[in-house]
């Protein structure tokens, strides 16, 4: 079993190396952290890939994994048969949804609908908000920034936790990942290069992400071994041990945050950062 796990991990590391030129995360923060990827459990990889390409992503697949790149995040789609189908969608899990931001919601929605993307209206029919819900149940909020240079980019990951846990999760991501805490309109959030971590109250506690359509989120770190020492000093155990491909220099490990978000940590050789 350990041999099989090691082989699987090395395959993932090889994929990381092959996809480095495509990943292009934003430059990391002082803790050496930047947003990396979402990893989906897809019942139909081709159908999901078609949706993300129609939304403006760029195909960054290689011979081991199907993926689509957006500024700030890579969406990894499991190869057919690689894992079991998702147990459920994002709603009901600690990561209720993720979010993109576009220059114009109405223009994007019109184009996406014409391409067959499943789009739902915004809350209270807001024209500057919409939702895309994939056939597997990944919920994606779409917001608008007319002044951004990109037509679409990664914007946020939205956590739903008990109200009493909001200051705790905000402080945890600040301490462990170097996120910058902030608030707006009585909402709490953390900023990490490439993504905003938003926190919303829910009762009862939401389910863990592992096994659902959004199985885990991934952060890129500059010095993974050093980062792991920081984790251990804070009493955080690895769910999957540090694994390095000596030929490429790529490495990975996994943890789970205290609220059930499964997290991949990646060190990529010679990363190329967005300005």
C-alpha cells in the first residue's frame, strides 16, 4: 500500500513539474504562499473541462491530468477512473462555493449561455452577480470589476463555518499562511496572493471537503520543508507526507484545516509568477 501511495504521489509531483509553465500564480506573500489550484472530483471530465474553457480558461492539461488555467488558479480535473465520483456538491461543505470575477457579468453570462454553460441569476436578480453550477455541483459565484485588466480571474474561496468559528478561522489562515485579515460591510475575510478567503456563518457545522466535488484546494509555497516545520511547530499534522521528485524538484504534502478543508501544499521548481 505504501508503495502504491508513493507512486501516486510521484505521479502528481511529475504533473506539477510539467504544469509549472502554465500555473503562473501571483507572487507569494511574506510567508512564501500563493494560491495554486482547485482539485475537482469529476464524473465527466470532458463536460466539466468544456465549461471552464467556455468561461475563458486556458487548457493546461498534460499526459497525467486534465486542467484549465485562469489567472490566479488552476482547475485540476481528475482523469476518468482516477478516483470515485464526488459524494456531493460544494453546498453543504465547509467550502460552500468558489468565485471568479469578470469585467462584465451581463456580457460574460450572455457568452457563456450561448456556449452551454449552466448559469443561474444573482441574488435578488443582481445584474453584477451570477452563479455557475456544474453538473457535479461545484458552485461558482461570478462577480464584476469593470476596471480589472483580465476578462476573468480567480477571486475567492468562500468558507461556511459556525459563527463563533469565524474569528478563529480568519486568525488561523493569517497565522499559518500569512493571510492578511480584513473586513468590509461586517464581513470577515483574508487575502492571500491570487485569492480572497471569505468567511460566512452557518449552523450546523458544514461537512469536510474531501471526497466531494471540490476535494481540496491547493496553495503553492516557496519552501515546503520549511513550511512543514512551521506546521509541526503549531501542532498541525500532515495527512500525506512530504514527497519530492528528485529529478524535477517538485514536491507536495497535504493537511486538513481545523474545519475540514483538505489542502494540498505544492513547491514548484522555477515558478513563473504573474505581475
